[in-house]
């Protein structure tokens, strides 16, 4: 196993020998992994690799059958599950928006649960819509069904940030978007990560996105962690055939672009 490239001083999220089973199937198999405070990390892997289950363990959508998940040094098994989820931003593909509520109401869900006063909620909704490139005067009252896929995803990110979390979890947030929109939103999410000082963990099957965005990339296969490293180190020294296989399409694409550019 190649060690993580980032220093681990005050880790924000630690998975300590975590295992999760569904019947006879071991979805996450003895995974130990640290996401340092303030880092942008990606978990990559093919279908059935365990990456999404790992993300759900951090948000307590699943509880581990073995091992511990700690956030800020505290075992989250001992924290009220609703209180824990309210301090963690969560965004999924297509945003997971409530179709019967307006854009503004979708963004306001967590602040209302937290009991914020109406003026603070309104200010937060408008500020975040503006930050994700959706002018509030145009988008606040719109229905999610009237938005494009990229716009829905932006609302999902704004909603994930509305409760002022320290942690942002992203589950395949860009998979259904056109290439141009996908790259723009990836850059915007990285910028928001830095602006809000978040610890971000993103699950993706897109190795190119992981290499572009992340401070560290964790590669999973068949429920096990195969390598965790900085993008350049991962690219130059894949730990095994499973990691090399995930890198192969990105390498082929890079070679094709290099040949196209010519000498």
C-alpha cells in the first residue's frame, strides 16, 4: 500500500478497519483511510468496488459491521444520527431535489431544520444560489423540473452547503452532465471547497475528474482499498493491476491528445 501523500496532523475523517456486509456480500472489507482536515479527496473504483457504501458510512446512511468511523476524533456511532447528518453536506447525482418544492425551498431545507430565523435563511439561500452561478432573482422561485441537469446539480450543491457544514460529501455529482458543463461545475465545486474551507470527499468513476480535482485519490476494488496517493504519484506509480486498469482509459486519452497535437 502506498502511503497517503498529505500530512495527517488533525484528521477530519478517519475510517479505522471498517467493514460493511449486506447478507453474505462484503461491500467494504477492512478499509482504513484518512481524509485530512481541509483536503479534497476522491474515492474511485468500478461498479461494486464499495466506494459509495464507504461514503454512506461517513454520513451514517449505513453503520459499519466492524471498525469505526471517526469525525473530528469522535466515533460517529455515539452521535445522534440526525445531528450528525445536519453537520455534513450531502450532494448526489442530479441533486436529489424535491420536485414539489421551489429551488429556494430546496436550498432552505437544512437551515429550517436547524431553526434559523427567516431572514438568515433567505440571505443564505440567495448567497449560495449566487455562488453556484444561479442568480436568485431568476432561480429562487423556479421548480426543479424546469431546470437543466447542470442547474439541478448546482442547486444540489447549494443545498449541501446551506447548513454551513465542515464536511461536503459528493456521490457521483457530475456523471449525467454534458462534458462542457461537467468540467465547469467540477471547477466550481473545487473553488467552493477552498472558499468555505471544507473537507470534501467525492465518489466518482471518472478517474480524470479525480486526478484534476483531488489532493488525494483513494482507489477501491472489490470492497478493498488498493491505493491512496496524491494524483501525480498515483499516475506515475500505480500500486497494482487494479489501479493500473482504472488509469488505462485516462492514459489512452492522454496519448491520443498528445499524438493529435503532434511534435
